[in-house]
C-alpha cells in the first residue's frame, strides 16, 4: 500500500538509502567542524632544552587555524585534512632571546565508518612527526645556528604530533568523533 503519494519508481533499497545517507551526513564541513573541536585552537610548547649542552630553552605558542578538508567518495568515504599552524617561538640563549615565526601544517587522514548499534564514526589517524611540515624564519644567525644544530625543528614536530595524538584520544574528542544516529533520530522524531 502506497501511503506516501510517491511513485514506486522513487523508492530505493535500504542499502542505497544507507549509502546515500552516509554521503549526505558526512560532509567536508561537518568533518572539519569535528576536527576543529578535536585539534582545539591553541597550546604551548616548552620550555624544551636544546642545542649544544642543552643550554638553549625553546618555548612556543601554537595557534591552530581552521582545518581544510577534502573528501573522497569511493568504497569508503575518506578525508584528507590539513590543519594550518602559526607558531611564535622563542629560543632563550641566556645572552639573548631570538624570536622565530613558524608556519606549519598538520596532515591527517580520516575515514567515515558505521558501527553497532547505529553509530557514525569519524576515525582519525594519529599524526606522526612526518605528517607535520614547518617553515621557520629567524632574524639572527646565532638563532639559526642553534635551531639547526639543536634539532629544534624535529623537536617541534615531535611535540605537535604528540599533542594532537593526545587530543585525538581525549574524552571530548572521542565524543566529537561519534554520532549516535538512533539517539539523533529519536530526538528529531519526538521533538526533543
């Protein structure tokens, strides 16, 4: 019995409906919002002892910018995510404190998954130091030498990767990555 007034050729299978639902529900904008909640907006690094004799102390303020998300629809719906960073870094050499401006980017990958009982999950891979690109500019030769000899770039990448990995595992992030579709439908249908 057709009570909707729609022609039978407008019907689709449950499988088609589920796939189309996923493609509509998991958009670049929604994933970007979830990733923005996971990554946060700012954090601080240091002081980290660096350089010959570990005499230099590196501190940095990391500003996380809104993510850029590219969706790829195939057998799975996957996302390439780029999170721009702006970092103000200071290397305390005791005799002076040169400042650096650092621009960077975190590259993440994510997959939209379905799970029991009726969950939509954005499964985000944790970044490694290799997933972080930074470009450092300085105004003093001494600072540049300390930065290079002390391996400051690698330490900054490692710290950012560890920070973001920790954020991905946090309880708030776990909540941001999971949508309980049944609960959302119940709330919509009952008007709550």
